[in-house]
C-alpha cells in the first residue's frame, strides 16, 4: 500500500503545469514587447513535457512505480517558438525598421488563453488525484482505530 | 499460518485487493500527470479477472501440474501471486500530438477505484469488528 508514489506523480504534474502557467503568463505579459536583453522582440516560450519514471530514491515507492511503469512528468526543455515575428506597419515607432515595420512577438493571445484553460484544467485534475490518494490513505488508517 | 482458520480467505483477498487498487491509483495518477505529454499512451491496471481465477484455483487445491508435486493449500497462495496486468488504454480519439489520455475517462476510473477501495476497507473493518466481538463474547 503506497500512496506516496501516486502523490509524488501528481505533484510532478502540478509543478509542470505551474511552469507552463508561468510561461503562458510571461507570453501574455510580453505580447507587445519589442525589446529583449537578447535583442529583437520577445519570443513565445513553451514547455516540453516528457513522461519519466520517478527518480530513484525519490520515494520509497520508486521501485513500485518502475514495476507498474507509472510515470511522472517533467519539464525537460523550455522551447522558443520558431514562428517569425508579427510585422506591423508603424513608422512612428522607435523600433521600426527602415520600411516602417515593427517586429512584434509571435504571440497569439487567443492561443495563449486556450493553453491557459488547458493548463488550469489539468492542474485541477491532478489536485483531484492527490485528494483521492489522500482520502484512500486516510481511509486505511481508519482500520487502526 | 496457524491463524488461517480465523481469517479465512477474506482478509487475504481484501488485503490483496487494497494492494492492487493502490497500484491502480498510481497508474491513473500517472495518466493524469501526463495528460499534456506528447506521445504518451495511457495504461490501466486490470486485475479483477486474475483475482477471480486465483480464488477458483484455491477452491480446488488438487490442481497441480504434476501428480508428484505437493499441493499448496488454500487460496492464499495463489492470491499472493496475483500481480494484475498493465494494459494500454486505446482511447477513441487521439490528439494530434499522439497523446491518448482522455481526462474524463481517467477521472471516472479514478473515482470508481477510490470508491471500491473505500468499500474494501469498510469490509475489512467489519470483518475485524466481527472477530473482535467473537473474541470478547459481547454483542
């Protein structure tokens, strides 16, 4: 009986979804940022999720998770979106190129909002999973009364 | 086991069920954790059939592969060996990123697993309560 494994798995998902949420917030916040430290407009960032076995020794149930092939999730990379920047004709803008076009970040607000809803829904689902594991573990403790 | 007579198969069976349901919970948690991971195929732990088979085997302890083998007594032996099978869930609609997790069905399976787990704990508690009453001789 090991509920800490399932709780650990759900916890990795919560952390991953939070990272994604941070990136979405960052994308939305910088939807009009034309200057960055690296130069050029801000580039949209996205998290790459990878299913990984729980780290060895992360918990007592790590061996079990290997046996059942239950896998946690990890953000393995934060990728910059390769799509070209959005060009907008604004000759008066200080960052306008000689032709009068300003390179704005390649961010689609609607896309970010949709991503945000998915991230928050899966965060909720994983909270529910944690609650389920917790209530099952507590139920077992009732046997000792 | 000298106390085999008292506990019978019930405690063994319920204990094994709890163990498998806990494992199933971590498999479902894993599917939920990877609901956004590209290329992830969800799996499920199926064991009810195996448990049934193990109980049947226990009912006929003479079922030995060789006549000179010593028959193992009781269902507990075969129950102990039940592991459950990890099966891949083939969802009806797989997303374009190759992720096959269906949030709704995973939540449904998790709720079912949780309820069945709690019911099993309840059964186990009742069993122990009955034993306690028998020992005390009070009703």
